[in-house]
C-alpha cells in the first residue's frame, strides 16, 4: 500500500488527481490545502512514500506571495522531510513560466532548485513537470485559464474579450496531466528528472473562440466536431462541462406529415447523421433508392416489414422486424427500399446515413418497391 500526499488537493489539478487516487485500491491518499496547519502537513509527510506537490500561488493579491507560496513553501516541505529522515518520491507541478523572467516564473524556478538540491543530497526521486496551460472540467473561469473563461461565457451567451486573435497558446488536457502524474507511481524515478505531459496543442485565441462558438450552435445545427481530432475531442468535453444545469436538454425540430413524425438527431461530416421517426399504423416510408449513400435501420418499437428490390430486377426481399429484437437492417445502394408499419401502434425507428442530407445532392431517387400496373 503506497501512502501518498497531495498538496494543493482542492485546486483544479489536485481535485482531479485526488479523485483518481481515491479509487485506487493500492493507494492511501491524504490531501493538504490552504487552511490546513503545518502540523497536519508534517504528520502526513513523515509517513509518505510519494508526494504530489501541486500547491502554489499563481494569482496573488501581493507580489510577495509568489515567493511565499511557491519557493518558501517548497523549502518548508523539504525541511520537514529532512528532519524526519524521510525521502519520498516528489512529483512537482511547475510551470513553463519558470523559463521566463517574471515573479511567478522566478518563484517556480527557485522551488525547482530546492527540490533538485534535495534530490542530490538525499538520493530521493524528484520529477518536475513544467506544465503548459491546463484545461478541462472544473477549471475556474476568469482566473488563469482562457479556455475555462471562453467555455463558461460562450455557454451562457456572455461576451468574451480577445486582445489579439492571432496570439498562440499551448495547452494540455487535465486527464493527460493526471495520467502522466499517475504513471510516476508505476515507474518511480531514482533521481532528479524533468518530464512533459503529452499531447500538447497549439492554437490561436481566435481559433479557440471560433471552435467554442461552433459548439454553442450545435444544439441547433446538430453538428458534432470531428472527434478524430484529439484536441477537439478534449475541448468539446470541456465545453460541455460548463453548461448551466437548465441547458442540459434541448428539443429537436420535428417534421410532421400524414405519415407521422421525423427528427434529425446528430450530424458529423465524416460520420453522417442519425435521425428518428414515428410512423403511424399502416403507413409506408421510403420507396426510394440511393446510388452511393448507405443507411442502417434499427426498429426501436413496433412491428415493421422492410422491403427491398434491386432497381433493375423484380424480386422483392422482405424482413419482418420487431422492436424487441434490436436487429439492424443494412440498406445497400442500388436497392429500392421501404419500411411499413404493420403493427397497431406507432412504429419508432432509428436511422443512420453515412452522409448528411443535402437537398441539392441528396442521392435519393423515388421508386416503388412494389410495382403497380
């Protein structure tokens, strides 16, 4: 059983890390944060096998607080361990600002030097992560994350401010940070080491805002981002975490006619689209074919007959489908097809097409499966 201490346990990164560590059966974790006494910290440290040192100051009221919260606190932590004769592995969340000549960066660099010297003197493992801009759920808006601020404001229809839309920022995702930290438990270092979190993403402020604005409109456009893009996948998850609770649900546009109802559900350029229909008893939908577009039908409720006929032949193929079966029916190109509600209640069907419907190039041609006359 590894005994782990997390300083800054209630902060953005600490919150995520504590959640993960508390679910690991081979780890006993204790958190330390602002308001806890030095005695509580000392009590935890003298038993620790691993220390995640995340506590620090990045938005002080007074400039002197950088030195106190970053450098001096790290010095105190090492002093407690030295007096107790303890040399646990320390994973330290530093910042790329340590490479810059500003008060915050200088305080982080001095904290790094303290830990580096402590490792040299004790032989203990120390891992330094110079973190870039971290984004993800639970990050406080209007604090030190432009992603959090943009997501929070845009989700609520509030204005955002961009002084330079061409300015580039480099970002890393919170889950990737925690994953990199936890990997240090599996293969602990024996000396001083500096590591990076990957992947990282470079984007301009203008492009960042534009992506989030598109997300905002997705409840109307139904368009999802390209989740094969690892950044967009992470950014969309982050954006959704900033929804107000009364914005979780939204209504679809329902198209009604004598046959029943139909609504588009989701669209994605490389995936196609999903839509759902309610069809009244005795009604047949379809009676058309596609040259290239393919579809899949899934009856959710009711009884249906799905019929096919190759467009240049006369033989009709029939599938009797019941919603209880969860059976998918593929619709190949070149086959005219239809779906008939042969039950006594509404037929509910889920449809997928491999392309988004475009009335100008629909690849949909009317033709009856059952020819008359």
